[in-house]
C-alpha cells in the first residue's frame, strides 16, 4: 500500500501548488488528495497565516478540481 503513496513537494501558496509539469501531471492522474499543510504558528501576523491556511487550501482545491479521476479529498 505505501508504494502507492507518492509525496510531491511544492508551494501551496503558488498557483498549481508550485509543482513542476511532471509532478503536476502525476498529481492530476491520482484519485485521492491528502491536504495536510497548515500553519499553526500563532506568533505570525494575520497575513502569512491567511496566505498559508486559506489561500493554500484554495490552491489545493483548484488543483483537485482539475483531477478527472478524483474520488476523495481529505483536508
């Protein structure tokens, strides 16, 4: 089962999650999305937390909407 999980590294604050074309193509072939990125650093000002937690989640949802075989997104 673990060989089916492929982590990709990007930037949730960027469009298409900051993924290179190859990684984005791999993500778009997937059936599941596990979105586990977040900032819990309360010492940050509002702007960085909004960027990471709200805009980042929106960017993940935008990519998930492009996935033709999406079954489930877990946030």
